[in-house]
């Protein structure tokens, strides 16, 4: 069976929700995913099941045993193997005709343009502590006119963010400034993505440890987030509905039966958000100072 026939049969059950012409658009969409861990691996597989045909993966890391609770590519058989290459294998097993570029490296100034080449959408799946790479990717994607999507698995929930290349910047939304220490950037980032919501009533944020890169996480939250982002990618590429970008974002917590559309006017300068940041400094002393 040739690749065209295989693709048509593999995604035939999408019909009725996605038309044949729309499926062709998704087939020719390139998604760039920096980070192939808890969120990145699930994003890759969810995109593949949706019929996205082109990918750029990046991750310098290998799978370890502690990845098992949430990372799609984490198995006993993959411990010690490169995450980006393993996820390439999984996506190819779903869609053998997928066009995949793999960077088994961290994203930095020397390779960011190559990583973003031809990308229609970027899905930020970086570790929460990878702030230099994150700011670089957001800045360069904005210059190239590319939307950046991000979902945060928070406790048993997920929050979804879309950064438009013509809207509020990543730095303005989170309050990032050049010269800040990484821990301060991480604290601002956490306040921006998880400074409000029911998870604060049941989550022990003191378990966030910048020395190990560890933070509380469960796989089900990653699954929720990957579905939210996949829907956003479909909407962006097929132009189904107007896109609600930052400072607007969505938070869904099925355990708390919580769903809310937020609008953080003025981003990090929002006075209520500043109060939340002050409270978070007390809650996560490991990141303060």
C-alpha cells in the first residue's frame, strides 16, 4: 500500500469532523515541538493521531526511570535512549509517511532558525526550568510570524495558552526581563501559568525543586493538556473559530469540576496577578532568592 492510500485509510474516521480538504491542510502542516518529555511526547502522538504530517522535534535528553509516570516514550526498553529519536519512531509507526526532522540537542542561538524552519505552529514543551531556550524560541517565532502554543499540566488539571505573533509578548505576559536569574524567571513563569485555580488547594508546591528540575506531576494532566493543544492547532490551521490568544487563556480541572476562561489584562502588570506572585514567593521558598 502506498503512502497516500495508507494516510487516507488511517484518517478516514476523522471524516464528519474534519473534511477531506481540511485533512489535506493538516497533512501539510508542520508542528515544531521543543521538548519530548511529559508534554512533548503526548503532543507528538496526539498530533500524529489527528493527521498532522510534518514535525520538527528537539530534545537533548534521554529517558530515565522517573519519567515513567507521565512521558509517552518512557518504557523499561527506552531507558537511556534519546527522547527525540524515540518519539520519531512512535510517530512514524502511526503515520509512516510523516516528515520528521530531529534535533538531539538543546535549542540555542546556533540552531533556533533551523529548528523553526517552515514551522506553521510551535508547541512549547520545554522543562519549566529551561527559560533561556524558551525566551529565545518565543522571540524568534514572533519575528517569523508563528503562533506558539503552550499547555501547563498543573496538579490534576491543565491550562492552555496561545501566543500570537502580533499580540502580547511572552516577556510582557510573564514579566521576564533580561538579566534576571533563572530561578526568578521560573517563579514568574509558574505564577503566570499556575498562579490561580483549584490546584492550589491540593497541590504541595514546596515539592518544586530547582536543584533537580523536579515538580509534582501526573500523566493524566499531560493527556488533558495534549487534547486542548491539538484542538487549538486544528482551529488555527483550519480557521474554525476566532483564536483567543494571550492575555486570554483556559484552565480545566476535571477533579475540581473547574473550567474557566481567564483574561489577564496587562499580563504581569495586572495588580491581582502581582498579589498572586507575592503569595507564590512565600509558598515556594526554593525559588525565591
